[in-house]
C-alpha cells in the first residue's frame, strides 16, 4: 500500500467518525488499534506495558504463524533473558490470511499478503524449519519430523488447522494441506471446472480468475453459483459468506446479477452463532436474493460434470415413549445433487494429526486448555493458542490478538512460580464483508451477545468498517501483533 493510499484512507476515516462526534484517534483507541495508529504516524509509538521479568526457562513454540510469532515477540519484550525456539516448516507462515478473501474478490493481489516469516522473527529467537512429529509431555520433549528431539521447560502449541479437502469425495488428490503453502495441488485438481477456494493463498488467486469467468458466463445466459460451509469448525467462520457477498457485488458491478442464482449451503441450521448478527445476515440475504440451504454438508463434487453432492440431514418424530412421555427423535439423511457453473468450497478443517493423535490432544483433536488461562488441563507447563486450542468460538486473528497477551502473562506467572491470573473472555471479531465498500463488524464473546468496541449499532453494514478491514487491519496485524505490541 502506498502512503498516498493510506493517507486517503485515513482522511476518509476521519470524515466518517466525525459524523459520530469522535476523533480518529479516539476511534482507533476504542477499537484497540493504537499500535496500528502508531505505525501510521497518527500517534506516538507506545511500549508494551509489561514489566520486565527475570524468569528463566527454555520455551518451545510449535507453530510460527500469526499466533506463534506474536507470542514469541511479546515474550521477547517481557523477559529480560528469553530462550525461545520456534518450530515451523513453512517459510511463508506469516502470510496475511485474512487478505485471501479480498484476493478472491479482486480487491487485493497476492503480493499484498505474501510475506517471509524470517522478516518478522523476533531478535534472538531461533527458528527451526521443521514440524513436530511426536509430543512427549511426560518427558518435556518434542520429536521433529527430521528425527531431532527437542527438550523444553515450557511448551506453546500454535499449530493452526489442516485443510482437509480430501474428506470430500472427488478431491482426494488434494488430501490435507495448509493455508500458506504451495497451492498447486488445489489449483491442478480444480483446473478450470468453476471450483475454487479462498482458504489457500494461491487458490485465492484462482478464485478471482473463476469469478471473472463467472461474470463472462453470466453475460451469455443464466448460471448458478454455490458457496459451501462444512460440518467442522473452521478458521474465520464468516469467510464462506464473505466471498459470496463479494461475488455478488462484482456481479452487480458487471450488470449481470439477474442472470446468476447464488446458493449458500451450511451444515448448521443458523446464519451465525450470535442471534443479533444472525438476524442481520438473514435480512441481508433476503435483500440480495441469496438462496439458503441449511443442514447441507458438501460430501462430494464431480468436477468433470459440474455436480456437487450434499448430505442433507433432518430429524423426524418417531414412536411415543410412554415412560419418558416424549417422542423418539429419528435422525434422517439423504444425498442431494446440485449442478453448478461456479462453486466456492470451504474445506473441512481439523487439528494437525501430530497434535490430535498425541497426549496433548483431545478426543476431537484440539488441544484441551482452560478457556480463560489457555493453560493445558493436564500439563501445567503447556499452553495453546489460536486455531488449534480447544476454545469455543473464535478461530480468528482478532481472537489471537486478545489471547496472546493473556497467554504471555500467564506463562510468565508460571515461570515465576505464581498462579496464572490473566483471563481470556472469549472475545472474537469477524469483520463480515457484505459487499465492495461495506462491512458489518461482528464483535462478541462467550456471552454470545454483541460486544462492540464502538458506540455504534454493530449489526449495521458500514463504509468505515470497510476502510478498517482493507487499509488498517493488515498493518496492525503484520507490524503490530507480530512485534508483540498491538
């Protein structure tokens, strides 16, 4: 982003927030964006408000994405003599994943989000380009894929999620992959079938190509576009909707919206986990003429014949139980087919196998932690953060922004022989892109109620949130969080 573009965005933000009687600086402060503002010259840079600790110990972080690097940076800022090692196989692990949706919508380019992890590695932190193969918490050790064994005093698990495309029949050739790795297998498998996915950086570029081709098809006649949301937890739960909203905007811009049916398939029976936002999304869908199919999970895709198979589930009332005085509930399912010209596939997602099948994992794969302290429920010297932690709601970068400060405070407390007291309140933020130029800033916590940072109705789509999403969150994340200061 050029300085002129940034200055223009900040001028627009000024004009927007003044309508509500607040200054840009106050608005950014309310949103917890003071560090981003500092980076952009709008206020003086502030040091991390953490007291230096003399605590010592070898800290091993498995995973060098946003969560892992941010945590390492804050620990480096906090400890007077840090001894930190990060294990991460991907040299591009800090690529800006929230920007993939904007690539798919033709707003960003790949170069806008493509970063080298070494450029953000905190000074003094050792990084090993490898992955964990076996966790041995009873021995305070991790065995790497290379066979090397690393010992630790304290362990932080930040391995993120695996994209399990191979679970969908017809996509077995892709198998498991990750968001910031080479996406050749996804691109080659999808080819020019109209299928695409924003969950990988390279395939998000292919997504925009398919959107452009959809527009050209729509100029010639009626077409159908499908968007899927799977039956597993996913990172950025709003992304399947965001790309649909963006495609809709591009179709409107091209004047071909009337020629396209947009179908949304969700395995759940609701639009969002917070009722106020769910109600707002339902109304937005009605206005845009989106067609919703709840309780539908994508189970197969025939890319040669452009047919998607969904497993539809429902419940029926069975026999009356006189003893319990209630009807038996019978679960039913059937496979239904839909043809498509365009399909955006959100892959099923899971914990990394090495974590899921280890002593530090759980029955569902995720790392079981105290949801407030992020400390492992069984091993007190083990913590977890981000997408792989078994924390309800919030597999988002905005959640990590709150979590990593709590984790560092609690880890340092444990290192000092104290009881961890910092608490994560479940805060999650989803800047739900609803079109080119509009965003609904959905903020909430474990109360499952809106928790807005601004004194504005959070269910309203606003241009100012678009400016926040497109221009400010990226520098705040890349240069604020990854420095341990935002």
